[in-house]
C-alpha cells in the first residue's frame, strides 16, 4: 500500500522556488566588485561604460538575472562560454533575463552594453520558479481592451483605485499610459512599476512626454507645458498616437475638473477629448495615421463625470487575487509609492487612522463614480461595468474552437501539441485505473 501512495505522490507536479544566489555570487566590473550593485537599494546606481564587461559567477548554475536600471535599460549582450544573446531591447526599467532560455544555464556569464548605462541592483537566481519580487514584464499591448490615461505615477492607484485589479481579474488586456514622465525623479518610476505589478499589470506602461509640474488650472498647466518647450498640440499628438497604437475598446480618463483641481489632470482630459475625435480621422496627425491607421474608441469613461453615471464595485472579493477586493489590492499598489506616503493621499485612501476597509468608505473624489462620456455601442443599463455591450478580445477569439490562447492571451494554433495533451490525459487516466486495480488485488491477497 505504501508503494501505491508513493506512486500517487510522484504523479503530483511539484514547484520549486528559485533560489536567490546573489550573496554567494561574484559580480565584477572590469575585475573589480562594487557593493552598490547588491546593496538592496535600487536608488543607488553605478555607471557602466559601453563595452565594459560585467562578469557574474557562482558555484551553482545561474538560471536568471534580474537587473534594476536607473531610467531604462540599454541594448547589450549576455554570453557564456557557448552562446550569446541580445538583452535590453525593450528599454525596461526592471528587466528579468531568463539566462537558461537565452544562452543556457551556466556558472559563469558576461554582460556588456552598447552604450553607457546606469544600474542600481543585480539579482542572481538559481533553478526553480521565479520569486515574487522579480517583475517579469511583457511588452506593451498590441491591442488593449482597456486603456487608462493616468496623469502621474500613483494616480492609477488613487483616483482610479480598483480599476486595474478589477479588469485584470476579469481577464481584460489592460494598458496604462502616463501623461507625465517623472524622468527628473527616477525613484517614482520604480514605485510606479512596483505598484502596477502588485495590482496585476504585466504589459509595460508608456511614459508621457511632459515633466511633472503643479498648477490649479488648465491655463496654468499649458503655461507649464510651454516652459518645458512643449505645446498643447504635442500633447494631443501623443494621445492620438496612443489611441491608434493600442486600439482600445474602452478608454478611461480623469475628472474634467482635475479631481482636486490639479492642472495636469485637467489638461490630460482636455487633450483626451480632442484626441478621441482626431484618432478616427485620417487627415489628422498623419504620422501616427501612416503607422497605425485610424481608430474609434467604443466607450470612454471619465472619473466623476455626471452624465450617464455608473458605479463600480471594488469591494467584492476577487478569486484572482486570493480573495482580496480590488480596493485592498489597489491599497497594496499605492503602498509601493514610498515617496508619497507623507501626502494627504495616504489618508484619503486609508482613512486618517487607517479605519477604511472598503472603497465605499471614500466619500471625496469617490473612485467608484464614472460617467460615460462617449459611446458607439449604446448607453449602459446595468451601470456597473465599463464593458457592458462589449466583449474582451480574448473572449471573441475563444468563441472560435480552432483558436487557443496562451497565458499572455497570444493566439496558439498547434494541433500537434493539442494531440500531445490528449495523450497525456489518456496516460494519466490509464495510470489511475491501474492503481485502483493494484489496490483491489492487494485487498484480495490480504484476505
């Protein structure tokens, strides 16, 4: 009987967490170590000059490298004694490099870059499943179900609280585009990615073209724009391109009055209204038209918009997030914005004494309230879901029995692999039957 139990256990797949072998690794730059690369502080950087070799070695095989850059990666090369591959081509701020898949796991690897680059941290990983702290980003969406125009790093967790985890949990393809860029404060860029990853976003966000600057009116925001040698036409061009590039079914924007009268929030939505009209006109913004074609958004929602209002539900537990509500998940996302915890936003989302437990506790600038600003598919009736009268693209594809999707909603048509899966199921079924026969035979012998 014990043999049978052991056999059953062998049939159950096991998952091993990859070991962080950073501390036992040797990381040298031109044969010299630098502690800033392994000090667990992503805000301390060193500059790696182009063509400078970073050597990473360990007594164990290296399966993955996770690199935190200052502003973005640079294109470079990773190599071992047998193979080499390109890295950094996506310009991700946080880049996971699957060493085993690119060049094969080994005890000694080299990295170099085609241009100067600043690196804050390097983590070295052994064999097994990737740890939770490692952010494995996918490129931005090819086509998005939902496109969020967030003004600043943290607005997506505050005034759009609950939105991202809700639609991630539903299976939507979600793309975040920021109106500003925070390039003068890299710390906020790291917080931005940590927060997005916490709420389930895996498609890399797009950073805006506008520096962060405060004002309390549209005119003030435009003046700040001009001080940065930009015009409102530049902002319109940017948003038109984003709409055409991502071809979203639903677009979500800020309150027309900027929530707490922030000029850049106001400007963002002012620009969005114009961009929605231009994006479907081939005679407007010719460059992005030639690159992406035209696109008409099916539905556009604005935060706190008074017409055609809907009320979102962010207090129902979500299986996707292990029973946490969208409100709770967004609170965790906001907690990654360490540099902003001193602001009034923290009391707004948590309560003055952390007494808030649900989204409905927030009364001012309620994150639950949206209005349908523009629609091509009719008005909402249920008024609790931005995708009423619409279907996620993956669901449309799934209605076709000949098409399958992978975990990233990419189309897979692989009959040979499907047949292999059927064979596995059959073999497993036969194994279970044989086990029961063995059990019955054991019982008869015992009698």
